[in-house]
């Protein structure tokens, strides 16, 4: 009897222990799996986090590149309210804008580095013609920097003087903002062509004249001719088809500007003057009265 009870008890006790052991092992396996899953999830989260960080860094790099691409415009205007207004308008158009009130402040900045485009008033602080001086100095520093006069002075005399100083455009302050934006954009489009890769198709040769369209370089008798952006495109339009008269409207279209006839005349005179400085006998840009201008090839 006692033996039977002992066997029965032993069977129950040891069987129960085996079940417990099996359950414990099973729990351990489950716990290990859960730990591995948690570790894997953690590693996945880390990888995703690194991925997001890399994406963020890439995004920041792209933003930096975009900022680097932003065109820098300098406004030299002594009236604070007007300067602030144009700065605000141009900034909202995506340009980086810096303003200066005096010629000396602007020159100090230009000596540190040139902008992509300069907008200048004529009267600056106590200098009645400070803008003219600034334009002349800027043009000596760069022959390709687009320079725009934006002024209340609308006389033909001031317009001609401004263009002779090397400005690419002369605008009065009654110009509409959309028109101003269009003129600035046109100047930038023309300037950007200078950075394009050179190809043989971009080389234009006419006797002693060589024009590299992609780099906006001009040589006469193997000597460099320093032209403004506007002057370059007017000359290029004339030289493309020798002997063919280009009207003033056609020259405006070629240079992407809208000006009066007197302004076109001033540009042509300035171009001739630059050729004559190299060659006193230069006479290849002819005036066809009532019609326009043409490039005349020398007689053979």
C-alpha cells in the first residue's frame, strides 16, 4: 500500500517537475526570441535614424548649394526707405541683396568681392554725381559685371553719361517693379552665357575681329576689346550678318533691353570709341540714317 502510494506520489512529483522544466525552457526560448526581436528592432530604428540624418544632411547640402546659386545684387541708394523697399522686393524674388548708402561704403565692399549685379543711384549722400564715379570704378574692376543705374534723373545728358561710364542699363525710378524684375532677369541671362563651355560654333571671325560668344570675349587685331554685356550683344548682332542693316529695335532685341533711340546711339558710339582706341583707322560700324547700323567688311 505504502509502496503504491510512494510510486503514485513520485510519478506525480517528478512528472510535474519535468513539465515545469519544459515550460521554463520554453519561456526562456520565447524570452530570447523577444530579446533578439527587440535588438533587431532597435538596430532597424538606428539604421532608419541614420538614414533620416543622412537625408537631412543631404537636404541641407542641397539648400546650401541653392543658396550658393543665389544671385547677389548690391543696391547703392542713399535714401533708406527706397533702399529698404527695393531690398525687400528683390529678396522676395529670391535674390541675395546688400544695400549701401554711400559710394565709399560700396567701394569698400566691392574691394572685398564683387556682386553678380549692381544697381546704383547717381546722387549719393553729399556727392551729386557719386554714382557716376562708382560706376566708372566698378567697370575698371570688371568688364562683364552688369551695372544698372536706377535714378530719378531722367535727362538725356545723364543717360548718355551713365552709359559712357560703362553702365549696361539706365532706368528711372518711375519704372514698374515687374518691368524692373524683367530687366534684371534679362541681364542675368546674358551674363550666364559667358560661363558656358566653349565650342567652335561660338567663335565668330571677321577679318581682324574675333568674337568668342560663349566667353563673351572680343579681340580686334589680336588685342582684347573690353565691352559691357549690352555692348557685346549689340556688336555680335551686327557682325553676324555683315552688310545687313540692323534697326535700333533689332539691336534692342539682341541686347534684351528696351531703351530709346538716343540710348542705342550712345552704345554704338561707345563701341566705336573702344575700337578706335586700338585702331585709329577703324570704320567698320556704319550708320545708315533713318534705318540703323551695319557692320561693313573691308574692301578686298
